[in-house]
């Protein structure tokens, strides 16, 4: 089994598959996609900076309201604002945790689904193994008959396929091969018969 | 040689903001890129998306291309990277490889069994290649199907020649086991 044979088999498979569908690559589409990509990547930091500025401005806003309450009231008011901000920050953090948890569960689910999809159906596996075995026997019988000229061994193998896997598609192929061999052999016998008759009648 | 000079000229023109030079690059290499992507992804037939992604990356990155390798090698490197991330995304979406032919329709044709044999052989080869680890599959495709020299493959995969030989050797061992009956 040489490297050359492997290469030949791979190239045969490749030529059987044929070339891919012709992709029409449009320069204007590429330009547009490149432009969108540029906008996305160059504006992202500005967007992030803008969000931070707005957040900082919102944070500072209560500190700019006019100072009308006396000292104690002012402190109480600030304390209640801090409590409210803390509550909303806690709520935002809880929400973020929930989203992260959900994403984690979703990715676990996706992984499980992928694993489930990859588990082969045992009946299908068995059928594939049967198909594979029948195919290999027919393939080997073909080689015995066509390449190595060992008709008897080939016939034995075809008969074995029919015997073991009578309902299989490869058994049908084996039956056709046997018919073909039988026809060739009877044609040869007819030819010999004819030539013998001719010799006798000269 | 002439092609290398032309490629350099095209890159030069592109760098001088002559974007139409890129159309010539697309015309010259889109078939090769599509063929390589098709082989790396297991012959799905439809590789338009990924070919577009490759040329988009090339369009965006051509001005930074350092010319330490040929343009073709560079495009093949991008193709390999895109195929790697494409396979990962496809796995997440649970898509399957499309079958090349419909066996039911084959059985109605007179020469059907011959075709069925070829289809079966092809499916076995495809399965064997698909089950190879990515790094071995890339080496096998570039060496035996693209028929590139080992120097160029080492540059594309960014590995030493020794590592490439080891990967090819292991890939051959695996494929010989999987495809023994077909050789």
C-alpha cells in the first residue's frame, strides 16, 4: 500500500466530487462589507467612551442640584440617593448574572445537543456495517474477476454475498455479475462448439 | 516567475489605491481558493460564503501584506484559517455534510450500480478524511490534492518541514487503516 496509491485514491475521490459551484466574488460587495467592518471596529471605542461619559454624568447629576436643605437633611437626602443607586446597581448586577447564567446554560444545552446528535443510531450502525461488509466482498470479487483473472474465486465470493446478505443492494450487484460471467462462459462454449463442428466438417 | 512579478505589480497597484487591481487578483485566484476550501471542508460543493470571507480578509489586509511569501501562499493561509473557524461554527449549528448523489435516483438508471460503487467509494474516502484531525487533514489536502511542494506547505501552515513530514506520515497511517480495502 504505497503513498502513490493513497494519492491516486484521494485524487479519484476529488475528481468524482467535481469542482465547487463557481463563486461570483463581487468587488463592490467586498468594498461594502469592508466599510461596515471598519465602522464597527473604529466606532466601538467611541461608543464605549460615550456610554461611560453618560454614566458618569448621570452619577454626578444629583450632586449639582441646588443646596437648599440644611446639613442634616442634605446628608439624609444623599444617603437615600446612595441607597437607591446601590439598589439599582445590585439589580443591574443581578440581571447581568442572570444573563450570564442563561448563556452558560444555553451553551451547555448546545453542547449536549451536539453530543446527542453525534451518538449514532445503533440500528443504523449495524446496517452500515452490513452494507460495508457486502460492499467490500463485492469490490474484492470484482478485483479477482477483472484484474487477477480468478473467475472461480470471484464467483465463490459473489455467491457468498448473496448467501449472507440476500436482501442487500450489493447482493443484487453480485447477482448481475454472476449473470454476466455465466453469459460470457456460455458464449465461449458456443464458440468452441462451432469451431469443433467446422474442423470435423472440413 | 511571470505570475509572481504580475502579483507584485497588482499588490503595488492596490497599495496605490487602485482597487481594480484586486479584481484581477480575484479573477486569478478565486477558483484555487474555492477548490482548496471545498477540499478542506469535505467537498460540500457550496463554498461561496467562505470564499467571500477569504477575499474580504485579503481586501482588508492586503496593504499590510509583508510579501515574505507569494500572494497565492498568503491567500491559502487565509483560506486555511477561515476553514478552521468555519468548521467550528458549523459544528455549533449541527449541520451535516450533504450527500453528493441521491442513491434512490441512482437505482433507477441502467448504469446505476457502477455509479453506486463509485459513490460508495467516494463516501468512504470523504468520511476517512473528515475524521482526520484538522492538522493532518490540512497537510494531506495541501500535499496530495493541491500538490504543493513541502516548502510552500510549511509556510502556509507555519510549521517546520519535520513537523509536516510527521503529520503526513501519521495521516497516511490512519488513512491506510481506514481505506485498506480500497487500495
